[in-house]
């Protein structure tokens, strides 16, 4: 399935002007499907730069075609053998990671001041939502204070990398559902040599990104203290 363009999917997004005259609604949930990485990143930046204090938060659920992404201060030494997979240097924290079909990517575009969340609280909420979700599947997962993400038996199930600008977040969470894990062997995932990855398909038999997104959503909203709405 070809990747969609984010601008086409986002054409009906409410503008700041349209929301300024009314109370701020609950966060808008968007399911964007398979979308190219760089246009999605630029759309997140635009949304963050153009929003105001009354703009509704949004949460985007999506997948990306194969891509390696490097954080702002990432060392290219962790990029071992990218081959024909594109590499994009971006503006989140952290080192190098991989995105590809079969991975659920979640971008919460949240006004932290309005939500009364600190950055550490926000990251913890993302991690906690995954831990709570997979607990219902019989999988015991954990987070680590000095290594953001979610782990199962020392293997990484989900990665977290965020950027905060103008008091609002973008980038977010990547949960391995059924993607091919081989590209992770071409990097030091998140900057850790020898770190192994895992996925829900192997841990709990979940293979559908759409199923994982629907099941994760209520845990994520609860962890962030948000109510649900839909575009």
C-alpha cells in the first residue's frame, strides 16, 4: 500500500482561528495509515508552530515506510550498515532508531502547560500506556529510568523520543507490533550496542497495527489524563 500524504489527511484539521472563539475540545485522534516520514515530521512542526492556547491537542496513530532516524545529538557511529534504507536527521532527543511497516507509531501533540505535565511525566505516561496495554495480553513489561522505552526480558518493545517546543510536544512513541526486526541489527538501537528488540507478534500473537492502536488508545488517554474525541 503506498504511503499517503500527510497534508491530504490533515486538510480538515481545525485551525487556531477556528477554535479561538470556543472552548477547547478533547484531543482529536487521527489514524493516518502508512505515511512517509519526513512530510509527517514537517506537519508536526507546523502544527506545533501554528497552535495557540485554545488549539485542541491531537494524537496521530500511523506507520512509516522503512527509515532510520537520528536524534539531534546522535552519533553516526551508531549507524552501522543502513544499506538502502533512508537516514533522516531530525530534531527529537535520543540516538538512532528504525521505523517500518508493522510498527505502530504514536505522535501525541500535547500542550504540556495546559495538561499540567512535565516532560518526565509525559515520557512516563507514554511508557505506562504500553506497559498497561501489554499487561492485558499477559506480557510483563517495564521501563527504565535512564533508558527511555519499554522492555520485556531485557529486549526493547517500544521506543520513546520527544521534542518540546513552545511548551508543546511532538514526536513520541514507536511500538513494535509485527515489523521485520532485521533493520535494527544495522544500528545500535537507541545508542546501545547489542540491544535486542522484540515485538508483540512474538510475545502475544498481535500482528495487526490497527488492532494494537485501538487497544493502546484508551490506556494512552488515561495515562495522559485526557478525554477522547475523533476527527
